[in-house]
């Protein structure tokens, strides 16, 4: 995509990669980075990404690999404070607090959480929202986001408390310890990953663990990847050393009872899964989500199935029937074929919908 002169591009929701920002700034339009939590009515700050011919502190920040989140929008105040709620000097990291007309009144029927996050404004009237984001103010007044202060992350638009996932895992009788984190081992593919230490070696059943988690947590909080360890790596201070946690192996989450695809539909569905999930081997009983699938990949799966088989399968059906066998059976029944039809010698017997 080469852009369009006069186009105004607004980017928000996630941290803006500097390389992407610089590429978009070369398209001839205006590129703006927007920041703000839901509690402050979505957008609280904005920053115009400089073009190649523009110079200044912002351009230096881009070269350093970060895109500033900018300055406050109208009727909004930003405060960068230390642990004692005192302002920190420019260039020094502190927690970002937001005040102004866009501030929410609090959380519905959650008075304790409201009192924790919405505090009285020590610098004027009204309240301030404690974002939990670590930032610093640059010499030109723009604010730069650094990282989260707590164990809360945002993944595909959902705000997730990693501690909730770890607690839900450790409440399972066979799990001794658990750590949850987001990994991006493939650029652009963020996956919620759980590292688990079980009490017994024979209790490492991904399907059973996922099912137990699904009963306690919403689907977007159930990890896409599970890695089983004999012990968690620790720092000299006996804290979990997250940097030492291993990269998940693709084969680690494949069903132990591998059953190869037999029917033509199963072969075709498994091929789509291998491409989407980057797995070398997919069996008929494997679960799409156990292999690392998530809500965005489900949408891609739906589109691929439509292109391959010429039939529409709803997202609800894909969530309810997440195995190769179940989807293949549904495809066969809707195409008037006997479920489990063997692969013909000449390849796929399904018409090309295109």
C-alpha cells in the first residue's frame, strides 16, 4: 500500500512500531499516534509523526525505536508522577496520571477498584486516573510511553491481568506453579503463553487444562500456548526469571494421540491449519486453540474454508467445533457428501468456488 496524498492516518490501540510509523509518514499523508485508556474516553493524547523533511526531538525519538504518545488533547491534563505523587523532571520515568473532562466517573458497581484507580487531584479540582503506564516527558513536552508498571497487558484489544490467569492455573490440583506472559516469537504474531510446572508428569494434558480454564476465564484469557517445565527458572533473588523461559516448541502442543487425516475434507482442513498455525503436523483430533489459534486467526480460518469449500461456516460454529474432524464433517454434510469420504486419487473433489 503506497498511501495517498492528503490522507490523515490515525493509529491507536497498541504501541506504534517506529519502523511502521516512518514508512507511513513517507506516503504523503499525515500520520498521528493516539493514546488513551478506556477510562479516559479512549483518546487522551496525540502525536504527529514527523516526515523525513521534518526534524526535532520527535524524529530523534523515532530513531531510538519509540513513537511518542504526544501531548494532551483539549480539556485534558497529564501528570508524570513518582510513588509519592510528586511530579518528576523531564526525562525521568514516572507513572502517567490523566485528568480532565474525558475522565470517567469510575467503574460500575466496583467501588473498591474505583477508589484504587481514580484518586483526588492533588493539583486542582476533580480526580485523576492512575494509568499504570510508565512514561517520561521529552524536552519538547511530548510524552513517551515506556512500559506497564503492573502485570497487566493488552492483547488484540482486550486488557488482561496476567495474575488472574496464573491464579486460575494454580488452582488446578495438578499444577504447582504457573507463569503467564505474551510472546511474539514471530513478528506481528502475539500469543498468550503459559509456563506450567505440574505435580505429576502424566498430568500434562493441554486439553484438560484449557477446559478447566475456560470454565473460569473468558476465551481471550485462555493461553494459546502451553509449555511444561520441571521447574521455573529463578533469578538470584528467587524471583521468576522470565527472560530465561524457553521459546515454545510448535510440536509441544500437538495432541499426543495423533490421528492422521483420512477423508478428503480432513486433509484439506488440516492443510489450512498447517498454513495458518505454522505447524508441520496436524491430526484430526487436534484442537485449533490448543495449537495456538486465537480470535483473529479464526476469522482467517473462516475465510479460507469459504474459499476452499464454497460453504459458509459461522464463527460460533468454529468456536464450538474446533477440531479438524468436526469441521470436516460439517463441510461434508453441507456439500452433500458422506462424512469420512476417502481422498480420491486425483486430489480434492470439491469444486473451486472461484
